[in-house]
C-alpha cells in the first residue's frame, strides 16, 4: 500500500510539474483596432516616402520604402497578393517584394512604374465599408483618399488582408487597389 501511495504522489507531482512548465498561451487573434492602426501606419508611410523623395531624392525614398515593405507587408511569410492601382499587363500582380518596391518608387527595369509613392502625397484617410475578422486574419474593404501637394485628391477602392504573425505583428498579405468605376 505504501508503495502505491509513493507511486501516486510521484505521478501526481510529475503531472503537475509538467503543467507548470507548459509554454504560455500566445493569443494571435487580430483586433479591429490593430487593423485600423495598420491602415494608419500604411498611410503615414506613403506620406513619409513622398516627403523623403522631395527632401532627399530617390535613394532616400527607396530606403524608406524598403523599410516599410519589410515592416508592413508579409513577404517574409510568402507571396503577398498585391494588385496595385495603376499596374497592368504582365506585371499587374506584385507577389514579390521587388515588384511591390518598384510600384512604390519605380527605378526597376522589370516593371513599368513611375513610383506611386513619389507623387507628393501629403494627406491620407480611409473609410472602411466593412471589416471581417477571423482569428489572426482580417479583411477590409473601403475607400482610401490621398491628397497631393497641389491639393488634388485621389480616391481608390481598397481591399486589404491583414495577418497577425507569431511575433504579434500585423502584416499586409492582401492589397488590392483600383480606381472607382465611372460611366
């Protein structure tokens, strides 16, 4: 009987100790506030790239765009489904980091881009028509308004997909942009 009690105590201690050493639970669910922060950060980055181009030329703008792509987009996780506003033909879809960088700052002979982020953008706002959240993935659809230094506003229809990674960073994994349809 004594041997059974010792075995039972030993088993219980090992079982409880195992739970104490279990890895902490990490919540990767994305929130609507995190999505809005990511959208705000994207707009601020677009304006920063434009300012850097105005103040320091293409190399400064390209360095900023490179940092933005590395931080905001999920290219390190795999292809990003990116369809820029003014892209067409064989280079319509930018599933690679280099394709996205070219769209924002041009200067790549493989793509016919003049650099969307180099257009003197000074203001940015967005209106989400809807936000869909499922665990670590969020999808949004709505309008983005950008105003340049001449006071001209461009509005685009934007669909974004955001995924929260293992480190808790929210990254763009889907980016579709188009000009509103007009008759």
